[in-house]
C-alpha cells in the first residue's frame, strides 16, 4: 500500500511517500508514535482501522446479535447512524469511536467486536442453511483457530452469544471468557479486530506487544498477517524485539513530535543499520544475539528468524564482520550479560577451521551456502505436500537432478575448492616469526615448500568423487557452492508447480510461519544443518 506520511521536520509542506505491506514505527515513549499513527488514520480514514494501546479489555458475559449492518457500523465507526455514507464523515468517527479525543481515548469496543462476531456467525449459518452449505467457516471460527494455535494449552467453546474457555483436555472445567487473563483476552481481541476489519484495510496497531508474553508475540502476528493478506499493517512500538520479528517490514524511527502535526523521524533504509542512538532511547533486547551474514532481506535471515525465535538476529553483511562482532561482543559480556553467537556459510571451509570457529561461538552451516538449505529433504517434501504432489516422488527426482548436475560441474567445483584451500594456505605464510628480512625469506620458503599442493588437490578430489559415487545428497549440498544455480538445476519449481525460485523461497517462509508440526519439523531439519560444537578427531 502506498500512502503519504505525516510532515517531516526540516521538509516543510512536504509529505514523504512510502509503499509497504508491513510498516513498523519504532521509538521511545513520548516520541509521538501514537499521534503519528492517528495522523495516518486521519489522512486515510476511509480505509484505516486503528487499534489503540489504551483499550478496555472488559469482556461481557453475554452479547446479543443485531443486524449485520448495524454491527459493522458500531464496530468500525463507533455507532450506528441512519445517514447514508456515514463512513465518509471523519468527524463522526472521531466523535463516536474516539470520544472526541483522537489520540489518547480509552477505546472500549470489546462488546462491539463480540456482537459483530456473533452476528456474522448467525448470518453466515442462516445463509448457508438456505444454500445447503455444510459447516461454513465463520469469522469467529477463524478467531478461535488462531487463538488456540497461539495458546495451545487453552480451548474455546463458542455458544450463542457466549464464549467459554477451558484448559486443553479439561472441558468440564469451562469458565466464561470474561474471566480470562489479560494476555488471553488481548490476544482474542487483537485477532478479532484484524479478522473483522474491512477488506483491503490499513490496520494500525499501537503497542502490539502490550500484555502479551514475548514468546507468543511473533507467532500471533505471523498468523494474523497470513490470515489477512489483503490488508497492510502498521505497528507502533518501542520494543526492538518486536520490531525485529517483522522481518520484511519497512521501518521508521520516530524521534520526536515537534507540534503542529510535524514529526522528527527517519525512514530506515533496508541496508542501513539501526542507529546506535535508537538502541539507547528504546528498550533494548535482552535476548541472546545471533549475528548473521547478509542483510534483512537475505534468505538466511528470513529462515533463521523462524528457526531461532528466542534470539535477536542481527545481519552484518560479511562473514568477517560476523566473526569479529561475536568476538568483540563476547569480550564485553561482563558488561551486558548477553550471549552472542554467529552463523556463517560453510564456503569450502575445512574441519580444522570449523573447529576453531565453533570454539569462539561462531556456528557454521553444514551446507555450502544458505540457499542450499532450501533443498534439504524436509523442505522439499514439505513444499511438495503443500502443493498437493507426492513428496517422496518429488524429492527423489530433485535428488537425481542435483546429483546429475553435480557430476557435470564436479571438475570446476574441485578447482574452486582447491583454489580456496590454497588461498588459506598462502595466507598462513604471513604468520612468520623472524624479525628481519634475511631470516624471514628462508622461513617463508620453508613454509611454502611444506605445502603439499598435490596432496591437497587429491584429498579435495576424493571428497567430491566419493559424494558422486555414493550419490550422497547431504554431502553434495555441503560441497556444491554455485550461487543461484542449484534450485533451477534441481527443477524443484517445475516438479511442485511453482512459477520460479522467488515464489519457492516465499512459500518456504510461509510454511515456516505457520507454527505447526510441519514447520517444526522443517525448523529442526535446518537446525541440524548448523554445526555448533564440532570436535576435530583427526
């Protein structure tokens, strides 16, 4: 969705434009985030549904359905009104939904939400009865489904005008939803508000993390976003942990409200690190950190975000920066008490190198590069099943295609590995110990002559030939370092009915977001492809 942002300090009479699917506005308390969101709603009120941070979580024990038109008007603009086109009147919405206090009014619409959910269910079931449609999925069914995925230890029971809850497996211990905890109530409320929002809405959620345990926040909003792909989301938050969970979101740093509908803010570009000042002004993450290669849009970041939900992930660009940052961060652990790790591509690294990296807290992929993760068996089979194909048959064909491609490329790949091994050996020549040139030159000659180049080549060749002769798929993924070529060569897209590599990547991420048995299996499969504690047994 493309919108004009509020006026930016230093750029009078100008409203920058932004195009987004998800937008995170992050800043300290008092930096004007709520007013920023309210201004966006004011400028786009016909297509915007805003959920306030200041809201009543009081749930009525019983509600009565009304007409669907009345329920929708009450929910969306705060009151029903006989006037046609009432949604066009911003002043009416400000007065009724926001109590003439557009920025900080205590939103009290839980009852209106429940009335709309029960009314929509009644209307849907009545309509389906006339059309002989069996068991239609209503909005309240969807809310129930997502709520139970986020809180698997609880179940909901939907009755006429009443909602009850009970511990999973203990239906005899039901109690009215009005007695739920704040966390359980706000999760139901947020799901319901989003599910009931009009089609193609821009949904603004102020302090989405409020009252919700940190371990549940990411799962909740992943599931909500999947359910409403027609909508765009704007989150207003001071929580860096939450901001990092919205991996593909555009981000704005709100610094201060200057008055007169002018804000001091910065649009953070995708390749721009979050400024240090931001970390000082907002509540910093206290979770352990994993530094990554690449940037926020790289495939490894998108994957690891779901495999390591209890970590803060920080892309740094190069593997050298990852290694150095882990070292520096861990040296300061006595000050910040946060564990730090790194993940880097294997990139033709030998066992000795991996052992040293592991000892320093740097984990190494057990595939040549991150993109190869998309071809591990668990992922290929999950995608095939999702697309309605025979998982075993698709994987067998992918395996045959990749083995064949590996055999064709083997000679060139051996030379590339040999070249990289030589580079590292030659780099080690600079570790001479002598102090003057006359002594250094003989030492260098001795070190150079000690490199058995033929043996080095033969050992690499042996590894490749063994992988090819045994048709060891895992070994091929570990050795095959040919960027952007493996997925097309495997023909996994053709075999699963997916148009191209980018769509295949997006589907893998979508499956990982679902937090079900399949996504858990994929996450474990990826985790097993990361070497964390390798010991050199040679």
